[in-house]
């Protein structure tokens, strides 16, 4: 009785698979084109002179940060708007948060921010007020 050993059958299958993989890789590699030229990752280049990062400390509020950077605490909605992806509730910022403070804000933005700050109403910590949501959507 003549039987083919199982080991040689596995070796032959592995050789066949290896040859197929090698041929596939060599066939694919011949069609690779050289990459030429340059590309920017973003079309909008940020001007680093226009903003600074501020790390929130214990006891900080948007009101106090606005007073420090803009000399007017009523401009805090501008900070909130510019950091809407980082700050959920304008009444609650946490120590260790890093927020962006823009150095030049338009007069129109200042006017809208001040009007919002004066007409906002009660502050509720941990709840995003509807007037703040509307301010972010409109402005």
C-alpha cells in the first residue's frame, strides 16, 4: 500500500501558496507610479500670532478670563463661541482645560457678545442654556 505522507502534502501546499503570493506581489509592484509634487494638509494656515492657549486654573471663569485678556468681562461669549468644541456649558469650565483666546476680535463680535452677556439671564451650572445655543447658532 502506497500512501503519500501528510507532511509532504502540507509542504507542497505551502510552496504553492508562497509562489502565488510572490507572483502577485511582483505583478502589483510593477504598476506603482512615483509620487511627485507637494501638497498642503490644510488650505487654511493658522496665524499663531492671532491666538494663545490658556490653561484654566481653579477658580477661573469665562468672565474673569475675558476681563484678563480683553479688559472687559462682558466679552466672555466670544471665548465660549471660539471654544464651543471644548466647552459644553459656559457656566462650567474645569481646571486643566486648554482654551483658545483670540487676540483680535471684531467690533461686531464684541457688540454681539456684550449684548448676549447682558441679556442672558440666570446661570445654571452643568446645563447648556438655550440662549447660549441660539447665540452659537446665530453668531
